[in-house]
């Protein structure tokens, strides 16, 4: 958990995992109960992100150049968008973060661990990190239905290996929570909502700074002074 008043929640996974759908659903639910929400993505639409997106269609850069561009894009993103939003107390949802950079750039390296420390350097620790784990064959079918064809980042044989890196990261990083992305949309959303509400949202919005110690007879909850409980109640009624 980071020290900002806002909440940073990141979604990662292979292309076609369904991350964007889930981000929009949970963001809409939180906005509906009065939360100030920002959705962003990586690569961004900034100068470095545009360069990366162009390479996905025209031909990828060298591994070193691509990694450097991802890092430059993230630093610009953090400085100009993410950190100011967190300082303002917003809930920030990111469609991809450094986990995706490790996984996708790790495929181009002999061992993703050799570049992991470089990628993690000077980043903001998320309050929650979700890996939407989806079967690559299902993901490819979703991509073809959505876009008509894959780009240079979306080859089936690559997605199979990238998924393995993601799962390896999740084994080593307790923050990265795996959710089954091969379920139907509503089942995935149920898992996502539960994890966020009981995890990052409770940690940052619970009235008691040390955590919820008496859920049945909590005074702030009964009197309506706990913003976390008010959010939970409103979302569940919606």
C-alpha cells in the first residue's frame, strides 16, 4: 500500500483477458456511489505511448529501445497523471502497469528476472494488483472478434509464454492477486468487486486507521461515519 490518500488499483494480464471490461464495470459502480475515479492505461496516449502503439502495427523496436520507451512512458504517466490523482484522493484504475512490462519484455529477454528490477524501479506501489488470468486460446478468439486480427504484441505462441511469466510473478509477489478470467463476465466481476472492497478499499476508507476490528458492532459503521461501509452498502444496493 502506498502513502497517498488515493487508491491505486492495477489490472494486468495477456491481451484479450478482459481487463478493460472489468475496470469499466467496477469504476462505474464506484462513481455511482460518489467516488472520484480516474481510469488510465499503459502504454499511454502520450508521446512515448504513441510510439509504442505505432510499433505494435508497423513492427516492433529493438528489445532495448522498447524497454526504455516503456519506462519513459511510465515515468511521464506517474509524474503528470497518476501521482496528482492519488494526491487528490482519487481511486485510480490502471489498465496495465509494470507487471505487464515485465511479462511482455521478459519474453524478449533470456530471463525476465534480469530486467525486473529495472522495470520496478521508481514506481508507485499499487494498493491492489489484479492478474486476470485467461486461457490464451480464448484470449485470441476475443481479440479476433474485437479487432479482426492480432497485432505484433498478440501472437498466440507469445501469449502462452507471457501468461507463464505472469503466473510466475504472481507466485513470487503476494500483492499480485490472480482471478480466473476464463469465467463469464459477471462471475469475473463478482470476484473483482469482492477483492477490491475487502482489500484496498477497506484499507484506505475504513474509519479506523488500524483496521476493522469489530465488524458486527462497529460504532462508526452503525452511526454512518465509516466511508468504507457506506460505499459497500451503496454498491450492494445498486
